[in-house]
C-alpha cells in the first residue's frame, strides 16, 4: 500500500503543553519527504488555528493555517452549512466564539434566543451556564452539539479536564444526549479532512495518541492507524481497550519504517 496522505493529531502527538514531543518534528519531516500530504487535525478548540500554526512554526514544524483543522473551525463550518439561521449559545472559550462569528454565525448569551447550544472546553464553566443550557435545550428545543468528546487533554506534567466534563454536566441536568458531535471521531470532521487532503482513506495514515478519538476515527474510515505512546495512552490502556491501532510506536521517529514499507 502506497500512502499518499497523513492526518496528524497535535496534543500528545506533536507537543505537550509548550514542549515539543521528542522526535515529533523528525516524524513530520519524514512523511512530508516521502511525498505525503499532511493535515493537522486537533480536537482542542481553545485557540484559533492561526495560533496553533504559530506554535508549530516556533517548534520547528513548517505550517500554514490551511494545514490545520480544529474542532472549532469544523464546528463553524458544519453549523454555517447545516443551521446558518440558528443563534448559538456557546459554552466554550473566546476562540470558539471567534471561529463561529468568522463563519457568519450569530452567537447569543440569551438562552431563550438560542437555536443551538454548543458545548466545549470552558475554563469558566459555571452554574449559570448550566442553567442557561437547561433553558435552551428543554424550553427552547435547541440543537445540542459539541466540539469534541475528550475527557482530558495532555499538558506538561499531566492532564487537565476537557469538554466531556461540560457535555456530561449538561446531559445529566437536561436528560438530553448530543444531537451532533463535530470533532474526532465523528464523520463530520473526518469528511472535512478527507476533502481537504483528497485521495482514498485507505492510503491515508491516521497518527494520534488517543484510542477513542484518533484511532477510532482512523479505523472507522479504513485508514492505517499509528498510535505513539507519547500522550494519554499507556500500554495498560492498550490491553484494556476494544480499540486497537495498526501500529503502536514509542514516538514518531518510527514513522520512517512504516512509510518505507508502504512505498
């Protein structure tokens, strides 16, 4: 099988916090040198993609804004295409609001005006937001969507709570499940990535550190999946999970052998 493209995760795969993961830049250079088109796809919605691009360039990985899809940009694209008329109540950071507005969508702080509630990682999540979500979803019959399902996010020295905490709180109070998940492993962000890259999914490498999002999405699409043990997944997790990767590697330096075997 000759690989033509690669989807690469960021947090836990390329960097942790502000620190470059060992051999990550080497791995990216390897796949690019082999002629693979590369696209960085992250579930983290707390910065605009230009900032992620600046970070990658500062870490020695060449990047332009078109090389990145975030769960925030994917959410903006999805909602502008499917529900452009709905005002959106945002549980999330300023970057998510900015991406939604950049796509021509209108946000609101009034739950009675909200046609959509979007849940995401929100460092200021509080009781008022939970109350507003309850009103919008149960009294206003709003659409309930979320940027990403991650329980935690890897950072320097450990992990922090992620969007699953906000989603779970809202589901627990309202009794309603998500109408649509946008980020990995959903088909929404998958199709956006494949359209950007072109080519067949069977010739695409999916490289990421999380079994439930990166590897699950890659497996569902028929991609060749690569899991580096540099992020949230341990060898013990591999034994307990019902999701498995085609390749488990110590870090991205091992991509050279995978790509070579695929040529």
